[in-house]
């Protein structure tokens, strides 16, 4: 249920997702209309009429409607996806589905599968329906989503992708149950209050063996270690704000250089490093418990206690 396409006529790049459309960083919920198809004499299905100026999703991609469009939904299982682009750049996304006679007619929106409560400046999404693609919109209940807190009940073993809209300010995520997670689409300006729990078990992290892994200001580690990184030392990128707990536990580095932008280093981040000889830390950086524990070649290893 995913199609990538360009809406060049409107200067937009969109990706149709299950129950949503991602467009320039914002998520627009599909408005689900399930159309009942009545079988019987004189019944020819349900006719859908669409205005010019929108897009209809076909197998080969989107088709721009130069003029009005009609289709008869006369076969249960028929699906018609339609995207209308308003002059202001907003999207109206409708998916029509033909059902067997007797099936219920239902209307649902993406936000109806979310659980949230009010917080300063908007709402905090605390749970969602488990799905292969989890999508968090920019608004819920008519208010801006400013915070997201998703645990293993939402990000489950079926989750392969997480999408968070632009405008969400901060998040606390737990990936400990979603080892199959492969893709993260989250705003660069989103503040992660802590490193996502269990991130090191996900496919998203483990498959990046040839690189240092960063996420929204956090250094999460180098999955392949020194041998695959092709270096004897670690130089964390300038601008990094924090090092995740256990990021390079049992690390192979001989030297570690931490830039002045880093405010904190998590517990056991570089513990049990038998080859570590040289260390450069910024003044005033907070060290978690046992951040540099068991580094026998390191003279006067720094101590942390938070």
C-alpha cells in the first residue's frame, strides 16, 4: 500500500502511505470512505465523480485530472485513491473502497487510531495502533501535536517504518520491541529527550555497519566498530549534543575525541575499552555512571555518577 510519486504540477513530492499521505514533511490523513456495493437486478454499483485539478492513483502512478472524472465501483475490493490539491497547498486525500453487500459503512481518520492527552501548546500522542508503517500527523483533535511518547505497545514487532510530521517538537521513543524497524522519517528539528530505547537491536541501526550512526543530535554508536569504520580512533561529529548510553560499549578505539557541543555522555557509553589510550572531552560535560569504566590504558579515567 505504498506508492512514491511527484506532483510536479504543484511542486510537491508525496509518498502515499497506509492511511496517510506524506507531503513535504507533513502528514495528511486519508479520509476513508467505504462504499457499499449492492448486488441485484438494476444495481450497477456506486458511481464516483471527481473534479478536475486532482490526482487519481493508478497502477502506473498518479494521473492528473485535466477534466472531471467518473468511475463506477461495481466490484468488491475496488480501490480508488484521490488527492485534491488546494490553492493554499493543502491536500484532501480520499480513498474509496467497494465492499461486499452487507459490510458496514465506516468513516475513519488517521487520528482516530491515536491516543493523546493535552499538554502545553497542544497535545501529546502517547499510543497508536500497531502497524507496519506508524504515522504521526501534525494535528490531533484539532490541536497541534507537540510531543510524542511511543512505547513497545505501539512500536511493535510488525513496525517497519516510523513517520513523524514536521511541527512535532519533542519525542520519547522505545524501539525495544521493533527489531524489524528499517526506516525513520522524523523532522531534523525534533528534540529527542533521550536516545530511543533498544535502538541498537533494530535493523535500521544494525545494517549501518560502515558508518557512525547519529540521530537528531545523538551519537548512537558505530555498529561495525573500528575494523569496518576503517579508523583507529573515534572523532564524534561537531554539533552532536549527546552520546547514548552504551553507544560503544566494549569499543575498539585507541582514541576518542568528543566535541564541545556534547553536553552529556550516557552510562557505560565507552566502558570496557581495553585499547583506549587517549581521550579528549569538553569541559563541563556530564558523564553517566561507568561511562569510561574498565579502560586500563587510560590514565586518570574520568568518573561519572548520574
